[in-house]
C-alpha cells in the first residue's frame, strides 16, 4: 500500500492516477448482508485516495474494521459502515471546499481559519464549514465597505 501511495504522489497522468486510486479504495464487506462496498476519499490537491489513512489514523482499522485475508476485504457491521460513509462523504465535500477557498483567498488565510477546528471526527466537517462560513461572511462584509 505504501508503494501505491508513493507512486500516486509521483505520477501525474490522470488515467494512471485513477488506476492507482482504484487499488487504494477500501473494500468493505458488511456483516449483516455480505454486500461489498467501497469507501474512498480523494485529496482535492493531489487527486490521491487516502481513505485507508483517514480511517486508520482514527484507530478504526483492526477495531471497527477487521481484515479478511481470504477475501481481501475489511469487514464491519452495517452501522459502522454507514457512520464512516457519512463522515467520509462530509469530509470529502469539505476537502473540495477548502481547495476552492485556498485558490480564492490563499492557503495561509484558509489555514489560519481552520487551525482552531478541534472536535470529534463526526463533527469535524460541520465545525470546519462553520468557520469557513464565518470567514466568507467577513470577506463579503469587507468587500462591501
């Protein structure tokens, strides 16, 4: 997996990056249904999928998700999958918003806005979006003056 991540950061061709990202998606088998789903979150700046790191950095791999070597999938219950799917989707939208705002206002300003975000993962995107909303309101107010 580390080799794939390193390759992703080096390769610039969109088609090759897409192929590598397919390998980085986390395949999840839901216990109750045996259905296999995928989780994915793309870094808006690099285009690389980092969902394994996103989940792993929050200590959910090998606790909430158990790896099934035989089937090459992570296994979890339906509730866990739905929770992570929602959190990942909210953070994916946030990632794209942050990247757009960096282009518009500059990376340093957006970094400063977000430096005080401190909450549980399930509230991270909501709190960060609130900070970004407040910043944009301030910018619009300043533009009108």
